C-alpha cells in the first residue's frame, strides 16, 4: 500500500504553505537558503492575499 505523505498541519495566520513545509519538499538547496526563504515568503503572502480577496467578494 502506498505511504501517505500528506501531513496534517495548521498554517500560521497569513500563510498558505509555511516555509518549513516547503523546505522539506525542496530537500537540499544549492546556494543561499535565506534568499529562497525570503522569496518563498513573499510569494506565499501574495497567494494568501489573492485567496482572501476572492473569498471576501
């Protein structure tokens, strides 16, 4: 039987997918991890705002 890799979590307010979860998906990063983290958090914040814009309509 296939192993279920989906983990239950409650994302912190203002995020869709927290950095720690995404970091596990990426695995080992080549280069500066802090730059990737900053860009991920920006993108995630925009995604969160976009979703809430459509929910509130």
